[in-house]
C-alpha cells in the first residue's frame, strides 16, 4: 500500500516538473497551450503517468482547433 502511494506521489511530482518545462518551452517557441498546473492536472499525471501527460496536452491542442 505504501509503495502505491509513493508511486502516485512521485509520478505527480515528476509530471508537474515536466508540465512546467513543457509549458516553458512551448511559450518560448510561441505556442501557448494553456495546460495549467493545478490539483486536477497533477492528479491526472500522478494516476495515469506519461499517458496522462500526453492526454492533457492532447486536450490542450484540441481546444486550440
């Protein structure tokens, strides 16, 4: 049980760091997607991991169309 909680926490932290750097890079190249860092996005990346991160940016791209 403790291993699953630690795994969720680490994926959430790493997902948040990844979102920060991806948002910074996209702002630098002039393509802001508006994926904010909040409890819902941290929880999504924590539960789903990398596919959750891709889903968040996929939704952001879909919203800009």
